[in-house]
């Protein structure tokens, strides 16, 4: 029995090969030590959901913005930066993981020192990627500043610190939400913001898309916590059941598995409400709605 693909699935099938080609070409054309380039490309080419760059492409598409070189550069820069964070997350000093996306983690493949440098390289060239893009200077400045805020000590890095320090504490639900708003949500929020800036969307549409991003980012993290409990290593391509063994604060650990599913449904509902408000403001949302199917479909498998 065959099923019709959703609009988002068709969009992914069309755009992911182009995004991956841009990433491969960008990294291949960098001048630098070949071992470093190999280590950087190894983790970027491992694949993954590409949720963050796809959000940029989807917002631009919904707004009728041409998906040109400038858009692909910005989307690629976010994936480069996200991949750096995964390499560093996997290091022995952080999560000490052996597998990522079904492959050896970077430090297991290239050694710990090279993995650190590969992450450093991806982080810094992410901004270079925006700087080289065919975009006007004001747009580049807005995007670089916003990406630095989202990824740095006011965003993702602080969330990672709170996660590490939280292993010694029992966080409240609100504290856990705040932690993940920075650790996971900040880059997802940036993705929607970048799409808004690239498309020149008005403030009222940007505000509702920000609300959507916040709810979607929360749902994404809750579901990641759930998968650590219910999924297998083969399904995720990485170790599972680590959060509990390492005393990490998670939604299932705090409110139980059923409570976590309830929190997930509430976040999805908030995201849907924001998209409904976006539609009332005259913007298409079919692609963005498709991102929410990720949770519903997988929950029922």
C-alpha cells in the first residue's frame, strides 16, 4: 500500500540534495589541512534530519522568497554550526558518546584533539559562510549577530552549561524548560528568524513565527527525551538510556513518560495555534505544519 507524500516530504526530497551539495562544495573549497577538512566533512556528511536549515528554507518558501545561493548559504551555515555542537557534545568531557547518526563519533574516528579542532573549524567557518553569501551587508550583519547570540553564551552554550550543572540538582519543570529554550530552542528560533529576515517579513508575522519556533523547539527536546527512553540504539543511531544513568534532568524523569507525552502534546498545540495566527496574517503554513507531523507520526509507531 502506498501513501501520498506530504508537501513537506516533497519539499525535503527536492531541497535536501541541493542543501547537501552546497555543504559538500563549500567544505571542499576551503583551504586548509586535509585532515581537518576530512574530519569536518565526516560529521557534516553523516546526514541527520537537517531540521534547522530546512526551517530556514521552509519559511522562505512560504513567504515566496526565491531559494537562491544566499538562502542556501545561510541554511548551510546553520548546519555547519549545529554539527560543531554535536562533535563537541560527543567528547569525553561532555556526553562521552561513541556513536552519532549511526557512525563513530568524530573523536572516535579522528582522535580527541582533531575532533575539538574540527568543531572549532565548523563553528568559525559558519560565520564565514554567511559573510561570503550573495546578500546585502545589513542582512548579513543581522544574521551573524543573531546566530552569535543564539549559539553563544546567551543561548546554546549557556543551555549546555545549565544541563551539565543540572546533573547535580533536581530542576523544576520551569527550570528545565528554560534550560532547553537555550540549549535546543535557541538555534531553532534562529532558523525561523533567519527565514523572516531573508524574506523581509513584517513584525507581526515574525512575532507569530517566533512563537511557533519556541513551541516547536520545546516539543523537539521533549521528544528527544522520550526517545532516549522508548527507542533503540538502532533506531536513533546513538546510545540510548543514557540520560537516566547520568542523572540528567529530563521530562520523563521529572513528570514520567505519560507526563512527558502530555507536555509534548501541549507544545504541539501551542505551535499549531501560532501557525493559525500566521495564516490569519496572510502567510502560507503548509510546509511549517508538516514539521509537526514528525512528532505525531513517530509517537504512534
